[in-house]
């Protein structure tokens, strides 16, 4: 099938995820980057900031009305939480058929938006043109919990550690390499947005304790699961293989995954699968690159399906 080229723009393109998206779009046969919006980089050449991007396109500082006036087929909102609504409203008014993909948490709890975690929600997509991209930690937690969700005896408890790219580009203690050196920084130990997101999406309470580490990219989530009946390790493995063996971007491994091995990779790894002596406690470890499968790669999966091309187009697998 010959799919026409769709124009695409990014709002908030200065961030780490925005740069990853630019690289993926540059290699995509059915997407043409029409604009990249950034106040801080206004007027500067994209090629001077993003390795692998060629051409004369420049960053522009575009307000919501200006973004809507671009009339792009697809708009990605890569903005901090709480900033998406004016852009959505402007696009709704001017070009309601535009495909909007939001990377923030602003619409992850909105039932009128499709929640795009393809491995778990692919069958729920009904052609929506408003897609909410899951959070990076929430992706890892939901993938870790879902195959055993029907057997849970208590809320899953998740211990998370991420690289400091997850704290964004606005300076803070959580992305200051000097303060993170030889350190592990706990934060938002109750009520983290991804705790709320995973709980909402799974329909069960999830407990999550995040930390920031000195490395730049990649995250790991270790999840403790108490079960209503005992399972053998091979039973646990069978459930995870049945859930994910057909997925290009989820790998089930025997050993616990390492962050260093998934950094710069487009897939999540789930492994470890330690089972207690009585068979009623399972510990699962998931690792993924927070900028890729946790953000840009997952966005590309969703966009590909929405524009009618293979889900993995332009995603190295």
C-alpha cells in the first residue's frame, strides 16, 4: 500500500525526548518534519543541535495559534505537565482532524483520549486522533504487573531508579550531575504521577518509590508481587512469554535486565522472575530507555498506527 507522506510538527522540541523524536522522524519514509517549536532555540538550525538531522529547518517560537496555523497532519506535544491544553484547544478549533500525540500526563486520565501503550492497549484503539503517550515509569510498571494482575493478593510495590534525563532540561537537584555523583536521590515517594497513572490504568492500587541515579538515560523498576495462590517459576515465565513473545519491543529474559544494556535501545526488557519458597511472592525487574520506549519510540508506534503504516516503521528493532 502506498501511504502518502504526512507532515508533522513538534512543540517543545528542545527537550531530550524532542531530539530523539527528530531523529526518528528524519528516518521515516512517511513523515516530513514541518516545524519544531522551541522558545529557547528560536531561529537556530535544528541540524546544529540534533545529530543525524540534515537540512535547513530552524526552531521557531510558536504560540498555540501559530502551531494550529501550521496545519500539520500530526502534532506532537512534548511539553511539561499542565501545558498542553491551550495547544489542543487551538488545534481543535482550527484543524480538528489533526492527529495530536501528547507526551505529558495531561490526558492520560481522560477517557476521550486513547492511551497508547500498544502492547497492552493496541486492541482498544478505535481510530482516535487524540493519543496520550504513557509515562516511562508507568510503561515499565504496567508491563511488569499485567501478566500476573489476576492473581494479586496485595498492591504491587515498585522500586524505581532512573537516569537524570528523566528530570528534563530545566535545572534542578534531580538533573544536576554534581549533586548526583556517588548518590541515589529519592523523591515523590508517595503520589508520584506515574503511580497514579499505573493505578488508574491497571484498575488496582500500585505503590511506587522513584529514585534518580547518576547515569543519564535508562530506568529500572523492581516490582514485588504477592499472589493469591502459589506459582512455580516456570508458570510465571510462561505467563510473561505468552503476553510478550509476539511483541517486537518487549523482550522477556531469564536474568534481571541491566539499564546499561537497554540504554539507546528501543525495547523494554523484563526478567529476573524470582519466586519465594512458598510460591506466593514474585519479584520482576523491567528496564527500558526512558527517552525511547519510555517516550519517543512509543510515540512513534502510536503515530505509525494512526497514519496507517506498519507500527514499527523507522524504529530499529
